[in-house]
């Protein structure tokens, strides 16, 4: 069964600050909330807006990273034992 594309069209006005207001029906249909982030693309003279996927990232200090490296360091000879068990020759 073919999926019928829903095409909505509307006019928006660009403010003096370059802002636009998206029609409420489009915002609801696309799940765009206040403060939401959109990606805007210029496709050969056409502007395309789509909801952005926002991913939260954690940042770590050099000290935290150094601690993890020290905690994860292999004990003397452990690397050789692991490689031998996996059948790697060194």
C-alpha cells in the first residue's frame, strides 16, 4: 500500500530581525515545540526546514580522562595473556 504524502503549504512573514513564525498546525503535525531546534538548508534557492536531532554531550576534564586511563591500564603481562588466549602471536 502506497503512503500518501501530506503536503502543507503556508505563507510566513520575515520580521526585521529575520524571524519567522511557523503555522501552529505545522508545528503540531511535526512535533515542534517552543525552543525546538530546526535545521535549515538552502537547496538551490529553496529553503527546507526540518526538526533537528539534538544529542546531549557530556564533557570531561583532562584529570577525569587521566584517571580513567590509569584505572583501565592492563597489569604487567596481562596483554600478552589475552592475546595468547585469542590466538594472536606476538
